[in-house]
């Protein structure tokens, strides 16, 4: 045979062990890989600790950390011990000899292969279940802290007469313990059964007994523990009925007991508890009886009872007792639900007043005078004018304003509070001229200055623009001297490295300059270890070796106000709208925060994410919820974040809130007392929007206190859709200084409207005193409309169909401009409702909104005028004080179809009516509708007579200057007789129309 190689005489390849050098290299690489992985995990922990220490809230970090570690260790060890002990016990109780059967012979192979590694397998299983259980338990740190620190509510539920704290703080922890007990028992039962089977204690196909006595006793005890836990669950379920949600046609998200719960489920749970307890005793008795007969019978009885008593019996009660007379049966429980819900959402003291909605006052002069004091009509809509702020005050492309500005109060020249629209000029990283790592994170680090404008007037350059009270770069104006750099803001989401060798861009009166951050904020990067940790945490290796980082360098991150407050107080729910205020020569972000619970008995639940959404909600304005579904909420904390150094301060606001008291016990020293709030800050605190939106949603049903009326839903309301916004969504609430019917002066308020469910007319008007310095702060006033009044959507529809609006829109078409409606404000006035809506144009030569018109509606009358004062004059047919500036020139061609405005409202109204009558007459003439034409001629003649009388009165009062200038609005003709010319022109049109009608054989 030929030698094919590889045989005894062929070449041999020796496969030896790796050399010592290779082994050392491999071991070194392995150790380095492990260390690298450990450092990556450690970096997140270390940078978190450094951040909390930098904001002086390290106690929050340590309390949370040690609570999580404690829960992890305790429950991880308990689970490991439970499972490990039962595996060990099952192995210990194995039979000395296995049966001679095919089943046992095949298991012998597994037993033999497992024998050398039994201890390691046991340790691995127990470690795995312990880690999983510990990780799950550590997520319950809030539940544990509320349980051990819970304080009394001082209120008891109406069914079991237990303090509300039992449901809010204790019951969630008991449910967690019960769930953990079930998990430990089931896992132990499975592990023990598998071990007994593997070692012959349980047999499936072998002849003889299926289980040894030891296995029977062991598994019976575990089943007895399971059934005992089931008995405890039945007992806790009794209390759970008080916070149980269910479907009920009387209201969505019903919470609490109903008739069937109190009269069927409650006794059923008690009976099932007794049966389960007896069944558990039978399982434990197998330790002596060594038989499954009685436990199996008991367990079957428990299952059958659960079906019949826990399921069938309540269904029979609901079908034959409740449904035939549901309203009467459920009335006591509806009453409990109404009371608890109103208390839980702090709406139980809402003042509900019937309001006609239609004024009986017909004196236009009196109505006009009342309108001046009824409200400060905010014609600068913060939801619309942000682009104007952007265009006129941005100054640099790398700055920006929020899409929705904020409304606050600042003193005017006379020292009175002025509703003010305010926004911060924040950094816009997308607008940096040259994007690179240095520019993004070292050079462009902060915004600059607060921009403010009066809410009730417009500016002159250009006219119709915001009337700025603070503007420029750096800013100057009514806010005085303050720290203008904005290192922390709603739009500041990237990290910045400041204070080191690399200088930052800044401003002074002479223009641009460079600066270096002088604040104490941020984490020092002077240490190489810290730099390495942040390089890993931010996945940016340049942080480790960049020469732009050196002595004094600090890294700023978590820079939005909501992020910072949520981080230092992870037990709070954060309002969606943080707003800036200039306080004590610093810009402070004010953040409203809530304490919530989902365990208030009988109080209906609401979903915060849905309830707080409206037509303006964006990701930036969304509520940051620890619990999305809640049935108790309080604005318990007012927080501030300094825009320069990021300092977070938490102030107690609701001094009676038991949930806040509980968290203050858990995190002592983190929340300052209400008395520590500076007076200057107090002047800028306001009622929060998200709380208001939750309360108004609940009040659509819970303004009713009669169970019968609540059940029928006959007086249910709804929050209307925003008629001024093309996007779908509820109308947002508006901040407005307003005087309610029972008030003697205007109060800064948060307002909204309701419509009857399924109908467009006005159902109610709601206002809450939003001025934190007011003794009536938080007082909710509801005007229930008893008459037929147009709702916001109907008013908007009428406005869209108004002839003056149609003409205005037609004139815009040639200028490439669009009409944009502002907030539709609703104001109670002398028994009726006054609607005011600013109207803007956008486009043409300017790509930002300018106020051009103001619409007003009162009763059945709607007007569309050049200014707020003119709109009020026209809608009431009388003059009043007009403190607003007229919008001024427009970018579109002159409107030749409308007469110029004058200072005399009566004359202007008469000329407008004449023009309208003439237009209607022309239209009727074309259609040869002689009846309509005759009516139009009569209206025209009446309007001309009123115009002549008004002009005569104006001349006699000397309202037109001899030099041709008008004392009113400056729009009179050069000879001072512009209005007469218009009157004569209208008269000439009337004569021509009559001649035309005669020529055609008309009337």
C-alpha cells in the first residue's frame, strides 16, 4: 500500500499548549476587558453621584441608592433562600433507592452527570432567581418609602372607615409583599417538584405509589402556603374594592364600590377567605395524614366557590336587583364617589353660580364703561406672537424663543400690575454658523436676556408688532439690571464645558466679547478620572484628551428646568409649562410640581397625559408624570431653577398635603418651608395650567352634586375644541386679568369655557384666582349658563362668515399674506359674555404675525375693527377709553371698500351701515329681488340720516382741527372733512342705484 502521509511514517503535526507569553497575553486581555466593562458600568453611577453633589442634593441620591440596595439584598436573599432551601430539602428527602423502571433508569444518567456539580447548580439557580427578584424589588423604592414614612390623611373612607393613608401608602406595599410571596411560593413549588422527580420522589410511569410520603408532605406544605396567600389576597381584595376601577355608564373611570360590590362581591370575598383558610389547613394536615384526598377536595371546593360565589352570584345580583332600578340602587354609592372625587382633586369648594349669559342692560354707554374695567384684554397672544419675537429680537441665528411664550405680571410705569408676554432668548445650537465639537460645546454655551412685551397694547415699529418693554442685545427696559446669561433653559438640551482655557461667546453694551463662566454650577473636569468617566458616560472620547479642557473646566448637563427638578425630586410630577421670571436681579425658571397618588378610595381616576393635552401641547409642554393614572393631585411644591447657575430650590406650597409630608419625611431637608419664599418671587407665582386642566376635566361631570342628576348626565359638559387652531385639540386655558361678577376688581386668573356635552352653545365659564399673592388664590368660580348663549365655536364661525372679515381676507390675497386668529377671550360682562379675538396677518413683506384687527362679540352683535378700543366702541355703540394703540398701517393695498375710521364711533358706525346697505342693495338689484332692494334702500336712508346727524354733532363739538388734522385717529382727510366726503359719496351711490332701478322698471 502506498504511503498516503499522516500515518506512522508520515509527517506529524504537534498541537501543544500555548506558550507562556501567549497565555499571559490572553489573561491580560481578559482582565482588561472585565475592567473596561466594570468601568463602563461604574461611570454611569459615578457621574450621577457627581451631578447630585454639584446641585447639593446628594441626600436624594444616597437615600434612593441605599433604599434600592436594601430592597435588592433583602428580597433577593429571601427569594434565593426560599428556592434554594426547597431544592435542598427536596434533595434531602429523596428516597434511598430508586425504583427499577425504565423511567428511573433514564433519570439515572442525569443524576450521575449532575452529581459532581450539585452545589454549583444549586448556587447558580438561587443566584439567578435572587438577582431577578432583587432587581424587581428595588423598583419598589417609592412604595417602600411611602409605606415607612406615611402620615395620616385625617380622612376615612365611607365603607371600611380606614384612614385614606391605608389605601395610599399601606395597601400598595401589602400587595407587593403578597405578589412576592406568590412568586417565591410558585418558584419553590416548581423547583421542589422537579428535584423530587429527578431523584425519584415523584414518579409518573413507574409502578407503585406516584409520590413518596416525604415528597407528598413537602409539596403539600408549599401548596398550603400558596392557598394561605390566596386567603390573604381575598381579604385584601375586600379593601381593594374601595380603589377598584370599573365600567359604569354614569361616568368614565369609576372608582370605588357600587351596589353589587357592597352587597355581593364584599361578602363573597369574606366567604372565599374563610374557605381558603380551611383549605390551607387541610394541605398542612398532610404532614400527618400523608394523603392528598382532603386537600384536593378542599381545593376543588375553593375553585367551585370562586366561580359560584365570586362570579355567578354578583352577576345575578346585578341582573335582577340592580338593573331594574339602577339609579336608586346606585345613588348612595354615586354620592360617595362625588364627594371623594371632589375632595381628591381639590374642587369641593368650587363656587357654582347660575348666570343668565344674556344681559338685560341695553345702555351702550354703561356697557362700554363696564367693559373697560371687566378685564385687561390681552391682544398679544403668547401662542401666536413668538415668530414676531424671533424676527424682531432674535438678533443672532444661534438664538431662539420658545414656540409658545409665557404670560406673567410686571409693574407698569404707574406701579400697577401689567399682563406681560415674556420669553427668554435661548441658545439654538442648530443656528451656529460653523458646527463642530468646540463650537457646539465650548464657544456657544448660553442664551442671553429676557424679552418682554405688554399684553394689552401693540408697538409702533412696525405697527401691530409687540409693544416691547424689555428688548435689545443686551436687553434694556423695565426689568432693570439683572444677570442676563441663560445657561439653563427649556431649549438647552446639550452639554457644555465652561470655565476652562476655551473662552465662550458673550455680549456687552459695545457688542460681542468673550467670557469665562464664573458660576459654581456643573461638575469639575480637572481630574483625569472624572474626564474618563464623562467620556464613557457621554460616549465622547475627546472629553478625555482635548486640550480645550483644563484647570477650572466644568461640564454642565441636565440643563432644562423640568429635568433638574425631576432629578432632585423624583417623587414629584412636573407641570408641562415652566416659565421664566426676573426675580432679585436673576432670571429664575418657575416650575410647578405635584404630589399624586392612585389610592384615594372612591375618587375617580384620570390619565394625566390625556387630560392635560390641548391644542398647544408639544413634547416640550407635556407633563412629566411619575404616575400617569392618578385619583389625587395637589400642587404641593413650587420649584425654581436659576438660569445662570442652575440652582434648584424646592418650596413647600400646600402645607396640608399628607403626600408631601410623607416625602419630606423620606427626604428631609430637600424642601424649604413656604415661609422661605421671597416676596419678589411670590409676586410671580401663579396657578398651574396642568392642575387647572385636570380640574376642569373633572368638573365637566363633578360640578353636579345630585346623584340622580349625575347618573342621568343631563347637565354634563365638555371642554370645547380650540376654534382658532387648525390642529385638533381642546381649547387651552388662558391667563387673563379679569373681574368676575362677585369681584370688585380685576384678578390675575386662569380661565376656560365649557359647552354642554354634544352641543356647541356655551354651557359654563370657569375662572380660578391665579395670583399667588391673593388671599383668594385657588378659588374656583363657575358660572353655569342658564340661557342660550353662543359658544366659542359658534362665535368663530360667525366671525369667519362676517362680511367685513370676508372683505379683509379678499384684500389679503393680493399681498401673499395669511390671516391668523389669536386667542378667543371670553369675559363675563353685565350678565352676558363679551368675546374678544385679536386677528393677525402674516406674510407679504414680513414673515411674522402683526396685529391688524380685533373682533368683538356681545349678544347677537359681532364687529371687526382696527383696534381693541374701536371694537369695543362698535360692539356697544358707545365711546370709551381706548388705551390700546391701533394696529396701524398694513402691508396689503388700501381697503377702498371700507370708510376710514374716525374718532366718532356713531359716525363711523353709520357710514359702515350705509356702505353695507348699499352693497346689499346692489346685490338685490342684480337678482331683481325688489323686496330686498326696497329694504336695503330704507336701511341706507336711515344710515345716511344718522351719519349726517353724527357729523353735525362732531362739527359742533369741534372734533376736527381747522388745519385738517383729526383728534381721533389721525385718518381724516386733509381738509378735515373726510367723513362728510364719505357721507356724500354714499349718498351719491344711493342716487345712482335708484336711477338704475328706475331704468330697469324696478320699484
